[in-house]
């Protein structure tokens, strides 16, 4: 590096040379025909910064490049396109300030600031997801050897196990009765969801060749979403759902209408565009029932099944849960784990006391 005066051109020159940190090949930048020594010195400092930046860019990527590489890596590992897109959108939304920062310059306090400052308006469950996505991106950076350690801190989140909403058995009866009376186009979809506990994508993908009315069984082995199209179920496993006697009548009516399409349930435009929650909530409001998400129909099915005394392991198997974790939330919601616990709890005789109070009050005895 340096500056020099060129007698031939009667001007100053600045230059800087440095070897590439990986290849060892020399890289250089040069500026000529500078008017003064002071200008040459200033330009020299600029060349040092510029070349070092170029060399670093060729070795250390910016965080935006890491996001791109991480998402491609997720696709290569077989993750669904919907999962990849959710990850990408979340990372882009919350790490905007890191877009042009080199990944090795991002510190633990920067990550913590994302959660404690930028994501304070979202739930702790969402904060946990944001941190998970950031950790995954940095893990990828470690794997490709551009950083030595993952700067993502360990953070604790207070995530409750409350279900956002479920319908009781009586509410479900009112809901389905009203939907049938009004001949609502979504009626068969809601019936299937509440009688089987199937997920939205599983309902959309269900075909007639997987329905056996004689044996009262449905083979659930595929799902659908707008990003991936038709694919396997969420867990990747096939399962069997039993058809309730009352559901058989609905399926027989459906078979007359939809059998030629190959799909059990009607193809509704609002369903294809992902408006199933909006349609459900509008109808529930109309019939004066609590507002719930479409996915909560599945939770409603689980809590009703458990409240009827169906063994949790059977509900877990038919619902397609791979672990008891989520199902335990429904067990608590249904009160199954505390049912009968107070049957033998006798601590005093409230009947005699209540009778005496009633007798005294009527006789005006003080």
C-alpha cells in the first residue's frame, strides 16, 4: 500500500494490495492522476477500506445471504415449502436492520434486542418462534464455516397452555343444526372436521378411494397447502379415522354430489383461497356462538371425545398427534384429569347447617 508521485503524468497515485484470506492470491486497487499528496493520502485510506470490504464479502456473507442459503438448505433437507416460506418471511420481517451486516458482526446482544425491543408487540409464543428461526439461520452459518459460534442466546418464555377456543358439545349441536337448516355450503366440511378431528389440509385432500363406508374407516394419508400442493400428513404417518354412525348419512349424501370429482368434500373458492377461518367466524357470530379459528374445530373434537370418556391414547391415534404434549392440554381443558377427584371429599355437613339457617331466618330468631 502507499502513495507516490508520477513524474511522467505530473500527478499523484494511490494503491493498496492484499492477499485473499482463502486463496492467497493478491488483490489490488489503484487510483491515478490525483492532484495533491493530501488527496492521495485520503484516497489511499478509501482504497484500504474498499478492498478489505471486497475481500470480506468474498469470505463472510451478509445476513441476507445467510437467510437465502438457509432457506435453500431447508428445501434440500425436505422441509415443506410452506415451512420454508414462513421461516423466510419471519426472518426478513424481524431482521431488517441486519440485511447488509456481515454475519460475523452480529452479536448476542443484537439478537436479544430483536426479541426484547422489536418483537415486544407479539405473543411470547411468537417470540419463541422468531428466536428459533434466528438460531436456525446462525446454525447454518456455523455449518458452512463462516462463523465459529452461534450468537443466539438462551431465552425463557412464559407460554401458557390455554387453548384459544373450543366449542362445547351443546354448542357444536347448535352450530351443525343451524348450518344444515340454512343449507350452508360449508356444512359438510364442518361436519367432517368435528366428527373426525382432521386438519384443514387433510380434509381438503381427502379422496373417495380412502373412504370405506362398510368398515366405517377413513384412511388419512395426505394433506394440502397452497405452497406445497398435495403432500403427506403433518407427521408423515398414515392413520385411520373411524366414521361415526351419524357421519355415514352425511357421507352418503356427499357421495351423490362429489364422487365424480374424486374428492369427498366440495371445492369451494373461499376454501382454496384460505378464507376458511373468516367464513367460520362470520357464521358463528350470526348464530351467536363464540368466535374460534378453523383449526379449533379439531380442538373441539378432541375435548368432546375426551369428555365422553374415550381413552386419550385412542384420541391421540385418530387425531394424528405423535406425542401426548398437545393432547394433555385438551385433557385439562376437558377436565378429564380431575373428573371424580372430589367424589369422596367430605369435610363437613352443609345440608344440616343450611337447614338451620333457613329455619332461623323464617322464625326471625337472632
